[in-house]
């Protein structure tokens, strides 16, 4: 169901894109048209291409989630070009034909970006994620043959179920490995924290001892000074 709808949208996208390219090649669309006329001739195509791009992006994210970043970037580039094309034509300006030229450049760029997007669509359609494809096939089998429980022994479904289960086991093993690494990192952090506290505690204990030694030294120096002073006084009295 998903792949069929996706394929239909790809065909429509390609058809609309080719129509725009054909109108440019034939001269039906050209850069010297007034902005309002250029917009009027292309608005229906542009809006449809934008809608198809957004809907096909969702299909691609389902069928090939590991390429999500690329899918989003390519789609954004294409739709942004379409938006810029319309915005330029809608701007108020003293030189309308200059706007038409700028917009026409964006229209040509949209054809290039659209071709890139179309190539990506076909790639995803022809090579979807194996796990996603297996799940979709299993869903289709369950819808056409009844509850999954009743078709578990079917020869055409058994390999599919085994494949899905094996991939689930792989994901579970990866998750367990990740949890183990997280546990190890937490243990390291606890050890570092404990060691840091020990160091800080040792410095705190050492500090009072240092102050005490300093006081003792000061008291000793003061005693020596008083003793020396007393000896001096005695010597003076004897003299």
C-alpha cells in the first residue's frame, strides 16, 4: 500500500516536472513575461510540486529512515527554491521584468533540484530499508490472509517472520551493548567523583594543620624574642 502510493506520487511528480521543463523549452514560459503572467502560468504546477515533495518526503522517511538527513535536506532545497520563485514574482518593484528574470532563474534551479529529488525518490523506492520492507510485507500478508497467528505456519511468511525476528535480536543485542557502555561510563564517573572528594577532603584536613604550625612558629619566635629581650635587660643591670 505504502509503496504503491509512493510510486504513484513519484509518477505524478515526474509528470509535472516534465511539463514545466517542456513549457520552458517550447517558449511558453520565458523570462520576459510580466511577473503576474509568469506566476499565473506556473502557480498551479508550483503548488502541486510543493505538495508532492512534502508528501513523498514522508513516504521516504518511512521506507528509508537511515537516510532521513539527506531526504530532509534535498526536499528543503527543492521547496525553498519554489518558495523563492513565488516570493520574487510577488515583490513590488520598479523593474518588474528584472523580477521576472530573477524568478525565471529560480524556476530553472527548481528543475535541477527537482531532478535530484526525483532521483532520490526512485532510489528509496527501489532500495528501501530491508527491515521496513519486511515489516510492510508482513503487514500486507496479515491483511490479506487474516490474523498473523493463523499464518505463522505458511511457507511464504515463515522466512519473513524469521528475518524480522533476527533483526529484532540484533537490535536488542546492540541495545544491551549500549546499556553496558553507559553503565561503565557511570562507574568511571562515580570513581572520579569519589577520588575528587577524597582529594578535596585531604586538602581541607591539611589546611588547619598548616595554620597550627604557623601559629606555633609565631609563638616560638615570640618566646625567643622575649627571652632575648630579658637576657639583654639582665646584662644591662649587671653592668
